[in-house]
C-alpha cells in the first residue's frame, strides 16, 4: 500500500488501484495515523487531533466507529489495535510525507558533503512527492507547519545545489519563492547569486537594497553577515562563493540514524547555546560531529579532570583554536579567549563532554556568548550547563537501532543481513540494550564470536556488562566497554545521589516522585539532580532509568547490602497502592485507576515475585488485592506461576483464607486437588463478606458454577457484589435451561449504574448470546459491539478477543462466514499481542466451525487436533469426522465429558443426534431444546441433522418425535441425556 497526504488523501494498492476511504473524519483519522506510520497513536491523541477543544460527548466511541469504517475500507490488518491506541501497519517510506522528510534530510547531508549533483537529485525527488497543500484533512497545526517548513528548506537546498552545477538554477522560481517569503534572508541571498550568475548583477544589487529596506521597516534590523557578504562579492564583480562544504571528521564507520536530531540542530541555528543531552553511549559526540562536519572549531574536554576550573577550560579551547599569542594587556586564558573570538563574525564552537567540568564549562560559555555575538556554541553533556537561553536537545534511544546493528554486524561478519530469519532476535537485542548506540555497536562486534541467537541468549542469561566487555582498544577508556560508560556517570555523583540511584534501581518500570521518596527515603530534589545528570529520565509525571543504567545501579545496591531492605519497602508501598485501587476498579473511575496500576505493572509484578520468595503474607495479600486489576486489564495469566509456587511452599499464613482461595483460583491449572478442595470449602462456608469482592467472580470463572449457587454471605451490601450476584444467578439459569433475560438485563443495568465496564460487558456478552439463539441477529450484533466497546475502553485484549469469537459464532449462525472469519482473525491478532500462545481453545473451535462452513473438513480437523479433549472440542471433532463410527464415538465421548449443566449437555446431545436413526435423532433434537430452554436459530449442524431426519421419516413423524422430546420435564431430559441416548 502507498499513502499520500502531501495533497488530497490518496490510498493506492500495490496493483495501482485507488482505495476510497470515506468522509472527512475517517480521512483525518487515517492522516494522523499515517504521520506516525508503524507507531502507536493513543486514543487520546486521536480524539484531540479530531476535535481539539470542541470535544463532543462520546468522542472515544466516535473514534472507534471511524476506525471500524477504515478497517472496512482497507485490507485486513492495516489498522491494528494494541490496547493503548491504534497504528497503521505501514513502512514510513510508504507514506509520501515521511519519505519526503527522509529524502530532504539525505539531500541536505549530500549538500553539506559537497555532493551537489546528488543533493539536487534527492531534493527534486523529495519535492516531486508534493501534489498540493499538506494534510488537507487536518486543521492547521504543528504537523502542517513542520512539513511546510521542511518543504521550503528543501527548495532552498535545491537552489543551493543547482547553483554549484553548470546549468545553474531557475531565477523565476526563486523570485516567486522570495515574493512569498520576503523576510527569508537565505532565500534572498540565493536569488541574488542566481541573478548574478545569470549576468544580471544590477538586479542582484537591487534585490539587496529591497531586502535591506524591508528588514529595517519590518524588523528594525540590518541584513545578516552572510547576506552582506553576498552583496560585497557582487560589488567586487566576484562570483559569490557557496558555503564551504562541511566534511565529516575522520570516521571509521558510517553515520546511522538521528536524521531527525540533525534536522532539529539545523532548525536551532538561531540559538546561540545548544546542549545535546543524554546518558553515556547515547551518541551525543557522534551527532555533534556529524552536524559540525568541516565547520567551526571542535573542543574536547574529556582530558580535563573534575577539579578543572574555567581557565583550564579556556586554555583547552584556545589550543583547539590554535591561538598562541596573547594580545597586549590580556593575561588570563579566559580573557585571551574572549579577545580571540571577539572579531569572529560567524563561528560555531562545538564543546564535547562537558559533564565532568560542567560549572567551569558554563562559566566560559557565559563569558564568550556575552562578549562575542558572532559565536554559537553546541555542547554535549550528560547534564545541562544551566545558562539562561540554553536550548536543550535530549537524545532518546536510537529509533534506527536495528539498522545500526546490521551495519556494524556486517563490518565484522561480511554478508550479514537482518532478514525474516533473525529480525525478531535483532529487535530483542536492541530493545534489551535500550537503543543505546554504543551498546549496540559493542553487541554487533561480538558477532565475530557468536551467532545472533547465542548473543541474545547471553545478554538475557548473563551479566550484559561481561558480555559487552570487549570494545575498541583505541577508544577513550570511558567508551571502551558498556560498564565503563555507566561508571563514568556514577563516579560524578555525590554520596546522596549515589544512594538514591542505587535504591531507585529497585523500581522495575519507573515510578512517580512520591513513590521514589517513600521507598528510597531520599528527598525529591535529589531525584531532580539525577535527571539533570542523565541517570534518570522523566516525562514530568514518572521517572525511569534505562535498563542498562538500572542493572549497573542494582549491582551497587548489592554492594551496599541494601537490596532486601529496599525491596521490602518497595513491596509494602505497592501493596498499599493495590489495596487503595481495588474498590475503585469497581466504580465509574475504574479507567483512571486501571491506567495508574498499568503504569506500575512492572513494579507490581516485581513486588509479587520478591514477596513470594521473602515475604509470603505480602505475596498472598498482593494476589488477592490485584485480582480485579489482572482480569479487567486482560492480564489473566500474569500471577499463575507465582500463585502455583505459593501453594507448593506450604500452608497459607494465618488469617488469610480469602487470600488463599484467590491464590488457588489464579493457579489454574497448576493447583493440586487438595488445594481446590480447601479453596472450595472456604468459598462455600465463609461467613462474612469478602474484603476483595472480585474474588467471588474469580472463583466462579476458575471453578465453574457452584452446584448450590453462590454463598450469599460473601455478598454483603457492596453494590458491585450485588450486581455480580445478579449476573451469576442469571448465568446459572441460562446454563440450566431456565429463562435468564430479565436477570442478565438487571445485572447489566446494575453495572451501568456503577459505571463498571467489565461486569457490564459480561452481561452484554451473554445477552447477545441469548438474542443470537433466538435469531435476533441485529440485536445480538448491537449487544456484542457494545460489549466490545467496553472491553476496548478497559484495554483488555484477552476479553476483546473472546467477545469477537462469540460474535463470530453468531455471524456463522446468520450465515455470514466471511465476517465471522474477519472477527476471528482480529481475535487472533489481539491474543498474539497479549502474548497468548498457544491460542485459547475458544478460537480454535470457531476457526474449525468456519472451515466446516466452507466445506473444508481436513482444515477443520487440523485445527481441532490441538483443541484439547473437552466436551466442546470432542463435539466439534465429531462434526468434522468423515468416518461414521469415529463420529459416533467422539459425540458420545463428548456427552460423557459434558458437565452436569443442561446447556452443555444439550450441545453434546445434538452431536449424538447425528449418529442415530432419524426418528431417534428428531427426538434427541427436541430433548436438547428442552434442556436449553430454547432452540438455537441458524445452527448449521442441527439444520443438517433435522433435514436428514425429516426427509427420512416425513414431516409429521419428525414433528411428533421432536415435540415429544421438547415437552420432557427438565429432570427427565437430563436423564435421557445421561443414559437413554446410549
């Protein structure tokens, strides 16, 4: 697929066919997703981009509806849902705006390197992608402004490159651009040079006078020194020399990635002090070198020790400038430096590695910038210089980490490429190394010794600092190994900062400031110091360490013998958070609390694992308090291994019977029979209300419906528990063949009143099933869509996938096989995203039904071979069997395996009906209706069995036998299903 947003929205298939997307809202939504092609865009960002401050009620629902419209228009899998938002599955080069930005950046680099012909070709290709105004389906905003600015930059770069070529550039084009942007001095200078080159020097000089007067009138300023130089050269009848090409410093490797950062540096040309920030190994020095290639003066401060003063820094700069003589009366190095730079009209000073002398470097920069207006400074540092007017350019992990790995790996292992056989492993390596360029280069170098899989395994199973301990022996000592990079930053911290850094490392997924202070016992202002030193990152709400930095600091925590005490404080804090959140998860504010717990998910998991080994009461309490969170957010399997380990370790702590039952339920299917018996006895005989009411729902899902109904003493007066009780009672009625509509509707209304989405979605799901059985297809689809919306709001991928499978079954009953297949494919994507492997039995059963509906019995049998031995799977295998004897055996095995619930036995009985004589088949189909309480509309299997029987015995005999079975009392019908059908 190719996408165009530089002009009217254009979507084109690989065969060249245009795809119609729809109205303005879907077009705007697709445009926002395409601007971030391949990346997730949150629902909140999409809502904000669609509506801005004019936010309507139900905006998130409207976005979901627009996504559905896009999915219908585009090929399956194009729009993906991740739980946090949506993304377009497209390569950036498939989107004209992103391809334009890449080509324009490549052209700018070619121009800087003196490759004028290449630069012109690249810019012509980039500008050729424009078909009209950018992003016409979006309101004007930063994205449009950025693209328009890049377009003008590219037009100027094209003119610059063409002026260096024999044929020159178009004067008319430059005149039109200059008229549109009259205060753009670079554009005016290019026009003057083009006029002069075309033999029109008088007009070139007139152009200068025009812009001089305009600048004076509009801005009160004179032309820049660069424009004045062009004017002077024309007066001297010289060809104005193009800017000197910036040749890259001698490098042994290619520059990979950071194109956006290079563009950002170029855009900051008016900032007199720019500091490139980031932790060690992030590529600050390489970026600065690429930006300043062949231009200005490079100053390296690494040799200076942490005690160096401003004179030592000034002396280092003077040496880099090659200044030896001291003007008369100037004595101090800083005074000499100011005198040397004072006459400079335009000089870029790049000062590398300021962090160990940050105060001295800041003092020198302050004096130079104040006294020398023609000087700009670009610094690299792990912390800001702290001067007024300083512009910070923080570096994030390298987006092109895989490309960097491939480039460096090919250098040590010729022929190495990243392809479908190793891409996932390489991505895992790069992610594990935080996208740190130095770490990735060190890892790629190890391919001399290992394959990619071995390298990934060693990084996972061993100390990464040992694995990456072999660097370039000629490199600076602090860049020779991964550990040396982090140790350099560590050694610059004071005692209090080191204390917080090592304790902060106990947080597995970052933390808000109040949690850090509570667990680490160090004031919050010290945390801000760690941010300044690039040891900790923050988005203004949460603080986090890169994993490489965290592992280094964890080793220092062990060195200080503080690991257990800090981990205990961490576990206590997160248990308190879980207990605070639990009741809120059953109220209207549940999304906010789910988001809060999701942000702490890695910490909650770490606290649970540590507690299981060191503090069992806290571990049991965490399992019970987090049950609702795990289920509402679709993390069903998260606590299973820890819960099973807790059971194996012995009896529960005293007074924790409720928590024990929760642990047993989470341990499915690992819990031993004695654990089940003990948990069931607790839930049956407990005489007081549950502290964590979701435990009742959890036990019901794990153990199945209780024979005697739920224990009423567990319910109490909690409104959510009352709503759950209504739902449970209605489900028992439904599964036992009794009317359940009213109970399900009452449960839905109760959950709606609370604003609780998970319970509401469960009720809607079952109501949809009831409607589907009656053949009320439109009503069923409406209910399932509403259930799906609620689960999507919760971000519960597992639950969304289950609803999709249920809806697919309803669509099959209606005869819409393709729509059912699309729902199951979407469910499979969600389960894969949620890490469910293998796929749940539910998905396999529906996939098998789809294959049977298409007449592909071999495909159905292949799917069912891995679907297990439960009653539903045996029934499905019986339907797909070609051998009658095998089908008879499978259906009767399914009836034996079915639980003693009317609805479950009815399903199995309908399978048995296909293996007996026609009159008996009609009778058993009627018995199934008596068990279920209703006939199932649209079941193709039942329809086939009924048709064969009716054709064999005639309509009257069939109707009589069917009616005889359907009229049986429930207990008699159960007896028939248990014995007589044999």
